[in-house]
């Protein structure tokens, strides 16, 4: 996992990030690959750290990045 030790988020933002993660993972086919969950989580952390606050945007960006990574 990438280093997010310097990141700081409010409790409300952590709740939004958790909802984005849960929503994104729920769209994945079963069985869910743990590396996909990790990629989604890293994307949400990074995107939130960069300033995005919208739940739908966080989920969508994470899933789009996962599609790009899976094609490599």
C-alpha cells in the first residue's frame, strides 16, 4: 500500500470514503480479488487527499482507475 501516513481526514470524510469503498466493491464480480479492493482503497485515499469530496465521484474514479490498471 502506498504511504498515506501524512493524510488527515475528518470523521465525516472518513464515512464518505468508507461508503465509496463499499459501493465500489459491491459492483465487483464475485469472488472479489483483494488486490482490487486495495487498488480501490488507494484510489479513494489519494483522490480525497487531492481534494475530491463527492461520494459518487470518489467511487467512479476508483472504478475507472481499476479498469485501466486491469488492462495493463
